[in-house]
């Protein structure tokens, strides 16, 4: 069947002009996340000006680490879009030069909670 065969006068479309308004509410978790990301962007020049490099793509675990480099500064951001925590030891961390931004602990593997982000720096 093509468009010319349809009897458009008989097709009943829902009225999209009248509906209850969507609820609008302050989300403190979302707000906190935005504040955290803004602070990181201010803290690290490489997040604003650095070259972007994709380090790994793991579609099965839904993990995506990327690197931003500017001058001598490098930040690795690992995004876990999956529903399960991910832990792996990629080759790019084996030199021991990266630390977790929040804890300042040396990182030789990625441990990223479900639907979360891990930030490392050199």
C-alpha cells in the first residue's frame, strides 16, 4: 500500500494539542552531577582545550574511555552506560602514571560503577 491508497479522512489521529503539563521538579542528584562536571572542566585545561582520543570501545559492557590532552596534562574520562559495574585493566593504564581525580590513588585498572563516570589524570 502506498500513500495514495490510504484513505486519510478515515485515519483518526490523537489530539496532541491538549494534555496535562509535564511535571517540573528540582533534581538534586542531577544538579550535583552538573556541578561536579563544571568543577572538573574548570580544574583541567585539557577538558576545555585538549585533543580528543578514543581509547577503547566496549559495546558489550557499554564502557567508553576517552582521553583529552593539552600540553603536559592528560585526563581520561571513562563512561559506563551499562547497568552493571565494569572492571578491566587496559594496557594504557599499566604504566602507573594515572591517578583517580577524587581519591588521588594510582589507577592500574578501570572500576566504573553502573551509569557512572570515572576520571583519571596524570
